[in-house]
C-alpha cells in the first residue's frame, strides 16, 4: 500500500500546510494527512507549538501525531504526550519503530458502486 508523503521543513510551513494556506491551499494536491511525524526542534515554530495548535483544532482532534525527535529527555516525552501525541520516538528511527507507528494509520476505506 502506498502512502503519499508530504514534508514540511519548518514549523511555520507545517502550520500553513495543515491550515491549507498559501501554496498549500489546493487540498487535492495537499490533502490533510492521515498521520503526522513531528520533530520538536523545528525552525520558526517549535514542534510543541505545532502539536498544541493541532490539538486545538476540532477538525484535527483525531489526527494521530507521533513525535520523532533527537531529544531523549523525559520532560519532553511527558510534555508531548500531555499535549496529545500518540507516541514519542527518539531518532534515529528503526524499522520496528516505523512499523509500530503504522498502527496509528486509519484503515483504508472502500467505496461500493
């Protein structure tokens, strides 16, 4: 099964993508994600701010967000989970970590015609 991959290079771009603003306004080309891997150490807007913003949006309330970061700090893990992250993964990701993260992907839907 193929999953389209979209990459935001900083926190501001991630928010623009999720809001569907600017260059990301075409939802056919830039659909809402089914799963987000979020780094904490993003330029411009910190990952915790992005996560807090996501959780404040009713339309994104069920969007699974997995923090993928270089920080092994317990306080960062606790804060991310308190803000609603589904999991906290420390870089570098392993194959097992990615496969485990796939359990947060929504089941594919089928259309009956």
